[in-house]
C-alpha cells in the first residue's frame, strides 16, 4: 500500500472492495479514493448527499473535482429529478410497518414509515420498549400483513431487550420465534460514543451491514439515555457539546432512513431535570435538537385499565391527533371493545 498509509493511522486493505468501488467514479484514482475513504466518504450514498464545498473542505480536493465525484456518485445511484406528482406517489407508496393497533396505524397515516425518523417519547412504563419490540417483529412480516419482508436492527442503550418477550410477540404475530430471533440484530451500546459509532459504521459500510442484513427498521431504545446520564455532559458548560453530538447522531439517523429507505424509530424519555436541559418538562429530552430532528413525534402515556394513549404531537405532513391502544400478552393491539 502507499507510503502515506499510517499517516492517519488508517489501514486500507490492498484489495478493499470499498476502494475499488470508489475508483469506479469519474476522476477517482487510487490516491483520491484513499483520500475519500480516510474522510469517511466510503459509499456512493454518502457522496451523493455531500455538498461539493463540504467534500472539498474535508478532503482537500478542489471544489470542481468534488462536483464531478458527487455527480458521478449520483449517476451510479440513478438519482434523478422527478415530477412532483411522481414524488407524491412515491411518498404515498412508501413502505409502512404496522404497529399492531389499527388506531395507532391510522394516527401515523398507515403505520411507521420508511425513509423517516419516528420518535416515541413518554414516561417510564408508557410502552416505548414494547412498541419497539412489536415493530421489530412486524417488520419481518410479509407486506400483505403489514410488514416489509425485512429485518430489524436494534440498538439497545438501556439493556432492556428481552428475548423471552420478543419470542412471545413473534409467535403471536405468526412467526417462528427461533427464526425471528435469528433475523434480528441487536447491539447493546455501553456509552454515547459507542451508540453513535454503531450508526456511523453502518453508514460507512452499508453493503456489509444493512444491505447484507436486509435491514428495514433501525430502533434506538433509548436515543438520549447516555447523552443525559454520561458524566462527560454533566453541567451547563457541556450542554453545547452534548447538543452538537446529539445533532450529529440524529443527522446520521436521518440519513440512514432517507438514503437507504429504512424506518428509523427512536425512543426518548420525558425530561425530569428542566434546570439542566432545554424545553418544558412535558416534552421529550434533548431540547431543541429533538424538536427538529425526527419527522414524527408521538407522546405515549398511561391511561385507565392498562390502556395507553398515543398523541401525535408533531409531524411534517400528518394532523395532530390521538389513538388508544393496549399492551396485551400478545403485544400491541387495539383495545378490546
Ligand atoms: P422505560 O423504558 O422504563 O422508560 O419504559 P417503557 O416506556 O419502555 O415501558 P415498556 O415498553 O417497558 O412498557 C412497560 C409496560 O408494558 C409494563 O408496565 C407492562 O404493562 C407492559 N409489559 C411489559 N412487558 C410485558 C410483558 O412481557 N407482557 C405483557 N403482557 N405486558 C408487558
Ligand atoms: Mg423502555
């Protein structure tokens, strides 16, 4: 490998498929491919959503050269300008995952959509993790049953993923529980950086991760936990740093959803320390960043008789509203009449 290998401590295998793929782009030779790789531009997708200025600043390549590379990446991905009515059809035809409750599906415009980040936030016991498990099961169902024939990837930052419960919900949905567990990928994150790095890694190497796994749903349960509890962010003086990292994480999750047509679901706690964090105590943790990050935000709360109320608080295209659902032994369902 080249002389400058090791400059940044990055080792690139001689016959790296990533480098080979980058070299298929217009104007990209081995040195340029390495430069892109070292700066985390490792896929056509990541290049296609970069701006020429941003790519130039990161890599030191000229802006003109970066335009050429980005255009070439877009061509490879067949990214085209389409008419608005085609766009409307595409949005309407977007895959959705059923929640198990038709009332909650209706509130969400048919289910949890791919291509977007959906946030469920609420107090402890409101049903966030149960809903996450249900969606992870349902994404594996065939399309005619409200699934996407795809697989889930769960980033568990609270060590609450419970295989026993997962089996119950999978069996009730008509799946073979052993098979369902085999199709599900779980990453137990131990810290903020760990959680962020998992998503970054996927974005760097989609071919060997989400594409190879046929991932159609990524769950982060919970998205903010570490950002709130970690010692590195304690105190007001670290708030800006924390918000910046959270912003980057949400940006990565948005890209994951948007570029790869995946449903991204994040859960979030209700803030309990308004002295330390932005916002009012009834909103989800994460302040302004969370207000603008996810495409759809749903508040969950407990109601009488074990029922749960979902309140669609914010969506770019759906009206505000509420739905009532129940957490049954079989999973999320409409309340029994
Ligand atoms: P935190 O993670 O603590 O913030 O709460 P959460 O919102 O994730 O709550 P979770 O989804 O864990 O929901 C908890 C509620 O779901 C419990 O209060 C139970 O009512 C119900 N639940 C949890 N596990 C089971 C189970 O195995 N069977 C049944 N029938 N209900 C369950
Ligand atoms: Mg939970």
